[in-house]
């Protein structure tokens, strides 16, 4: 259904996960992020917007601003840069992981986060 970067890579069954849609719920709006326009077509979306991802420097700037000074206190600056790079410039993924990591003060947790992001996506 999705991956750790917050991206949908297959059709999502909205009924199965309890999200209202269809004629009975015309006032409801659903925002879905995906790297695959095929997912949008499979779900018969009404409107699609192509968004550009952040470049590597923009991604690092956003990530570093959201993790505060923790990277300096744990000596994880190099790891944090690699983590930001692994997020592929996706702003929601950057913000979400930065919020999660901002209080992680053990270097092992930063190394683990990087390892998890570098694992191949399930097929």
C-alpha cells in the first residue's frame, strides 16, 4: 500500500481503510501522494497535480531546520545529511522524519534510521 517515505505505490482500497468517498461524500477531499501516476489512474482520481521534489540542498535545509540542534549534540550531522538525501526530496517525508528524529540523542538511533531508509522497498 505504501512505504516508509509516505508514498503510495499501489492502489489503495479506500473502503477497506474506512475513508469516505463517492457520491454520498461529495464534500470529502482526499490527498494522496505517489511517485506513480498509474496509482492515480487506478484509483480514478478526479484531479492530479504534479509536484516537484526538493533538490538535495533544499531537502537538507528543510530537514536540518526541523531537527533543531540535536545533530550537533550527538555528532550525527553526516548521518543526518544522508538521511535527508534518502528521503528523495519529498517534503512530507522530510518533515515527518525530522519531527520523529528531533529528540533522538543516541547516535545508534540515527544509524538505524539511515539503515531502514536504505533497505530496498518491498516488491
